[in-house]
C-alpha cells in the first residue's frame, strides 16, 4: 500500500467520523444546531414550593419548556424559565405553580393570555399568581376541623348541659313541660272542644264550615263586594276622565274654569242680575213700582172692581149703551 492510498483512507475515515458526529449531534439537538435552543422568562414568587431545576413549564397543559434554575431575588424567589423559542408567550399571560398530583411534583403553569397580545421578549418578567398549595389546604382543613370540633363541643354542652353552669336545653325543656303540664292539658281540652263544636256546626265558624247555604251566601256577598269594587273603579275612572276634560278646558265646566272670557261673561251677568234686583228692591222702574208701591196696587184693585160692576150691567143694555156704560165707569 503506497502513501497515497493510505492518506486517502485516513481522509475517508476522518470524513466518516465527522459525519457520524454530525448525525449524533443533530439527533440529540432535534435538528436545531444553528437555531437558538430556547429563550428565558423570569417568574417571581413569594414561595417556590419545592419547585426545582428541570421541572416542567406548561402552556395550557402542554409542555413548552422547563425550569432552568431557581434563585433568591431580595424578598422573593425567582424561577428562570427556559421556553421553546417557537412558542410565543403573551405579554398578559400569568404563571402559577401547580401540582402534578397528590404525590407528584410541581410545575409552572402558564395561561394563554389575550389573543393578539404582543409576546414577551427574551429575559422578560412574566406576571405571576399565587394559589393555595396542598400544605396550605391541609392546614386550612385542619383549622376548619378544629373549629368544627369546638362548635360541636359547644352545641353538645348547650344540649346536654354543663355541670358547672347548670342544665342544658333538654333539661330546661323537660322542666318547662313538667311545670306546665296542667296548662297544656287544659289547652288541648279546649282545642278538642272547639273542634267538636265546629264539627257539630255550632257557632259562626261551625255553620260556615258545615252549612252549604251559608257558604254560598258568603260567596255571593264576596261576589257583590267584588262587583261594588269594580263599579267603584269605573266611577273613579269616569271621574278621572271628567277631571282630565276639565283640566284640558273641554265641556261647559272646563270652559267655565279655564276660559277667561266665559268667566268674565258670567261675572258680568251676575253683576247685571244684582243691579236689577237692587233696582227692584228700591222700587225703581215699572216692575219695581208695581212691587213696592201700595197705591198702584190699590188703584188696580179699584179699577178691577169698576170693571166687574160694569160687566154686570152689560147684560141689560145694548152694545152702544154698554160702551157708554164702560166709558163712564172707567173715566
């Protein structure tokens, strides 16, 4: 084998080695040699709750990264999240620490945020929300159980009584029943007598219950009351209609109330009547003199008597003579 062949073989094995390394690296890196493997986000919490490096980061339940590291930052703790660069995280998304199960580990859960919101940049801080963990829930349940036990103890003491404070509710009820047995018996007896009277039809209630006629009359009375109420409603409606017409100036009353000219005419008519009555009372005018002048009345009486005498004498006289008699009698 000459040197040229040996050199070619060495070069071939070198190329094969490089190709093998390439394939291995591509397989392990999922074909992302020249692409950035991830971008990071910072999530701050008051307590990381046993969150550790390598724990999953899930977006809407889908794994999109992992916890790169955890660290303290002043008064709170931070988790550096390594996120798949192909998965954008909305700027208003919220991260929480959730449990995988009762015996499982924790992971960081991120919600989807608002559609169309700009994505968080590499190294940005994501908003966080603290939720109760299993230890907190167990502590709250333990406190609730303690309070329930204390309440049951208090209730039991109230029911059964406490030797230090005296008898409980049951003992007090027993004492009340014992002290008022006679009264209760008398009350029950009275109730029995009342029900017996009702069953026999005694009294107003008994007749109402047992007498169909009285029942029918009561129903008829109720119907009449309803009819009266209906008529009263109609009367009120009609009165309201009349009032509306008066307010709008319709009809004689509306015109009288709201028409200034009609009111003025009525006032003038009343004034004229008052003037006429005053003249009559004072004896002014023909009618006033006739009413107030006794002499005119006496003259009329004398004239009427003369006419009566003249008419009596007409029976025995002719027409011409009668005219002369009337003239002489009157003038």
